[in-house]
């Protein structure tokens, strides 16, 4: 062997990643437990809805092959925002090195190592994570769930009996039966119309995926598996008008035995009204009601585009997305007046079961004239793993579980207080335009007529 070849081999060996070095043994105690305990055990511990625990060496070894597979594919931990397309707080994403360590550990037979070196489990808080809430309410009646069947979406109206306007900085959700509740969206209804629908079919709540949608409603955030309640940034709060009801849209995943659910909610109020009103720039407006959603059976890349031009300087705080089972790929990009582009959010593998809110690490300003472009892609083929119909059938816009809709929402505040009215008028105009389009293409008529 020549000296040059020997030198090349030595240098190459020194560049190998530590996880693949034959001199290094990957053990549960020293390398794997720190990953699992911090990134997985938050959902996978007693009392949470995850189907098994990952709080000990034996727990993790039993599921080691599965863990290696789902982390390598990035199916777990659940985080659907594409890497490098926007920077967000509290990302649930493993590094390439962490994934490689898990794979190497499983390949080597999952050795425990020195048990004394295993880190302590994180302290999983019982009670209220954010301290005692300012207002605690519980669903008036428990909802009974069957043992088996498809997932259930149900909306529950909870009276708050507020005698004055309030501002909400955080909502903490406590499911009564954690194993059956997959996620919940919070909203308020100040019109009283949703209260009339609650219990109309003889059971608490009312069915569907349109909870909180009324002439006087608004979002208060949401909760999903593994989520930890986090207050809005300082100076921000959601409005909660006096007399408004709280509306919970809950997604239930049946467990194989009859269950009942009676959720409890803690609400934290801000000391004063925020200096700026938090607004949502939703593109397309009203969840795409006017976007001509008419998806043929078998179509695997039905695509819609829409834009909104910001009429004033705004500060961007967070981004979210919404669609039903046929959603596939969702992308939002902002283009400033000087032509520079800002990636807002890209979800290349939409999953209705995981509707996260993505707060930015550092809020940023988008100047007047910035165009927000959104592209939504739907898959109505039999290859869609979330396809609810077999065989696939034609799908229109609608509020039912097996209808479709879609939008992406950028949460912003106006940089200048005096510009809030201008921004609000522009958003209402976009909503009006969407409703006119929906009336013109028959969407509103189909909604009134009900399921086809």
C-alpha cells in the first residue's frame, strides 16, 4: 500500500461521524435516553394520549425498531413544517445526528450501558402548567363515545357568562379522558347562534368541523397531542367579548372501548387590552370558500393559488394552515415590494390530525405592498393515505368532515395603531370577494342544500 493511499484512508477515517465509529458504543443511558426523554416522553408517558410509554430503558427497547423507523422517516416527532422554510419556536424536530444515533443503537442490539448514567425524566407538570387560571370552566355535560368507528368531530358550547370584554393571553386545555382526545380548536361565539345548535340531536354539542363559525366569532387557539400551553407574546392577546360563549371543536379517536369526555379549560386574561390588535391574514379568505374547490375523483394534484397584498406595514408573529383529509401540500411565501422573498410556511405532507400553530423565532416586518402568495395542493386519489372515501368521489368545498376547504393564516399586527382600520377593511373586503365568488359558482347553494 502506497504512503498516499494510507494517508488518504487515515484522513477519511477521521472524518467519519462519531455515531458510526467502531470505537464508540451507542448506549441508552448516555446517548438515547437524553433524546427520548426530551423529544418523545412528553407525549409518551402515563396520562397522555400516546398509545405507549417511553419513560424507561425497557419501554424504549421494546419499541426500538419502530422508533428507528418512524424517526428516520421523520414521521415522529410530529412536525410538518419543512426544514429551512421559515424559523419557528419550539420545533419538534430531531437532528440528523440524533436520528443516526437511534439507528446505530438499534443496529448494535440496543445496549443499556451504565444505568447510573441515565438522565432523570423531565418533570411532567400535573395541574395547571401556567399557574392558576383566571377563569376555569367545564363542559356542562359529558359526551359519550362508542368503542369503535371512524373519528368523531364534535363542537361543544360552554357558557362563560362574562359581564365585560376580556383579552385572552393563553388557554390551557385539560381533556377529561386524554386517551380519546386527539386535538381541540378553541373559539368564541358572541352571536348566540351556536348555543342554539348545542344538543339539538339529543347529545351534548353538535357534529361537524365548523365550530366557532358564526357572524360574531373568533379564534382563541388550540391544543394538540403533546402541546404545552404557551402564552401569546408580550403585548398580544385575543379579544373575548362580554356575553360570548366558548366553543370547543374536538377531534376524537376511538380507543376500542366506550369512553366519556368532559373537558375542562383554563383561561388566562391579559391585564389590559393589547397595544395592537392581532389579526389573521387568511389566504384564501374564509377557508377558500370562493376558490372554486371542485376536486374530481382520482385527481392527485388539484391546485389552487391565491394572494393578498398587505395594505399597511405589518409585523408577522405566527403562521398556521387548515384543510381536511385531501390536503397534500401547502406553501406560503411573501414577496416584498423590492422583490425579496420571505418563506412563511411550507407543509409538504399535510395531515389533518396535526394542526399546529407555528410561531416565528423572531417576528419580522412586512412592508406595505408585500404580496402573500399561497398554493394549496389536494390529493383525491386512492393513493392518499388519508383518503376518507373508497373509491374516491368528487369533492366540493364544504364544512363537513368529507367535504374540503383550505387556507393559510398569517397572524400579524399593524406596525402603526392608526393602520389597524385600513388592514381590517382590506381583510373584510377579501372575505366579501370570496363570498361573491362562492355565490357565483354555486358553492353557497350546495352548502345550503346540504350533502350531495
